C-alpha cells in the first residue's frame, strides 16, 4: 500500500494500480485486525474444493470418486450405482488449490474502481459512512491446498492443507487508514482502536473414509438403495494467532501512539495443535433421485499445545520524544483470561447438510442446505446457507456446472468445468458473492480417472 504523508501524519491513500495492489491492500487488512471469536476449522476444508466450488457447494448428493471422502462418504459404498454412473468422477485428485477472499462493506470492487488513480476524498468519505453504519470493516482470506485424494473400492483418503484469516477494523481504525490522524475533517483527532482484533490459523488434515450398502450390513430388502459411510480425520495445527486491541489510542496533542495489542501466537510447527473428527453420512437412491444426509464433526476435539503458544503483551508508546515497547514472549498462562478463552474456543467445525440431486437426460439438478454450528458453553449458534446447481455432461469428456447460494451474508454465483484428456481430468472453478458481503474465489487443479 502506497501512502503520502503531510501535515502531522495526514495520510492520503492512492488507489492500487491493478489487481496486484488490490490484493496487497486486502492482505494488509488481513494482517491488521479481526472481529469475533477464533474461526472454527472444518476438518475437510470443503469451502475451497474445486468441483463443489463451481456449483457453490451444492454437491453432496453428486460427490463421487475421491470427492466422496469429504462430501459424502456413503458414496464410497461399492455397487452403490447412481453417483458415478456416466460421469467423470476422479479416482485420484492431484495437487490442487482453491482460494477465496473478500472485504465488506468496502469491497475489492470498490478498490478496483480506482485502479491506477488516487482515491478522492469524497469516495473515502462515502466508504467511511458505510463502515460506520456497519460498525466496522471486515474481510476474509482463505486457501485450501489438496495434496492428494484417492478412492479405492469402498475406501478413500485425502490430505489437505488450509489456512484462513478473518478481519475487521473498528470505525476509528478505518478512519485512520483512510484519512490518517488528521481525520476526515482535516483536523488532528484522537482515535481509539479498542475492539480491533486478529485471528488466523494454518492446519493440515489427513482423512480416511469408507462406505457400505446397508444390505451388506445385514439389513433386509427394505434397505435397497441405501448406503452409509464415515470419515475419520486427523488434524495437525501448524500456526495460530489471536489478539484483540485492549485500548490503543492515536493521540493528537502531541502526536503519539499509545498501543496495547496483546496476542497469543505460535511458531510455525508441524504439530502446534492436534485434533480428531468423525463425519457420518447416509445416502438413498430412488429412481432418478439421490438424497444425502451428511453430519460433520459428530465427534470432534482439537487443542493447541500450551508449550507451542506464547503470549506477548504488545504494549508500545511511540511519540516525538518517546519510543518504548514491551512485548516479551511469555507463557500462555500469563495471558488475560479473555485471550485464553479465545484460544480454547478454537475448534473443528460441526455442520449438517441435507443434499438432493435429480438425474436429467444429460445432467443433474442439485441442492444442498447446510448449517454450520458454533457450540459454546452457554449458547449455540448456526449459520445456514442454501445452494442450488446444475451439472451438464457431454459424453465422458466434458463437464460444466453452474450454481447459486443464498445466506451467509449475500448471494453467490459459481461456475466450474472439467475436461478429460485420456485419464487426466483438468478442473477449474470460480465464484463471486454479492450483496451484503462480497467475495471472489477460484480453484484449479488436476485429477485422474483410471476406470
């Protein structure tokens, strides 16, 4: 981010020139602050999968091959015709990557509008009005890297690495970013940043799933077309950061920063945290219909190692004649109780999905309803979304999908495509969220179908 300084730290912010600087500005916001509790990690990392992403997540009833490990382990059942029939479901998913990110209420689209030009004061004023109405500026950045996923018979496995940061600026922090301490009126102002915070993590998950038809398990003829499956996931946390501003102020007389931003963080380690999670699924095939009930995190646990985490008080006093800081590495037990609670609140996500799909002449209509649960000591909260999609095939060489999603702060549209070249599947997807919260995302990678 480029800044020009004049008149007692009055800051003017030129607009990014091109998408590269837009991305840098978004990343800078991610580093600064966040609102809320530590984000839960969904052990399967389903938010950034390539093929489901192109259908905006409406893929539980259609997930086959290696995708079944995360989306619907009941589809791993041998002889459970329907999902894989006539499709190009992969037996192997090769290294693939998916990313997404967004800002609100000032969006990446707002920044792009001034690409290569200085952002005029009137636009910054309008942005700050929106931020004040919303109570702050927030954002998200997430990536999922699939190292490998495979299916063999009734078994499947996957290895993924994911990272995420959720962000928010309180209105005063946004004003300082847009106008400097000179303020929107051009007069030096005292600004308080209390409530701003940062949460981020990185983790890897190894999952093993299996499926079986209920008839194989001894059920009677009534169970024809029914299958069940389960996925067990082992998660290793590599990095963790959480902190909240505890009363920092940018003073006007004299110009100085009195900062108090305590954080708990880990070094980048292979196993700074460990957890286990069990998902279960039930699938029913009836004529042209497929219905799936998939529960993630039926049993789950995750803990960061106290030895891997350090507490830093984050105290600083910076001014014309002063430069003092106090932020030694201290044991986690030295951190305030509120910060220790935020560390303990980090968990593997729990979610419940009801998915349906109907076979058409050359494709499938799909729909998923998903609720992600945040279960605290005294309150439980659910964020729910409804996704719909259409998947079309042209023989066993081409596949395309389009999807929509409502809920979770807006409306999302997605597109995806697969091209088969011999045993190789080349896949890509993109999506964009509108209305209350804007996000963009894309994914690309390869897969193999050996049958």
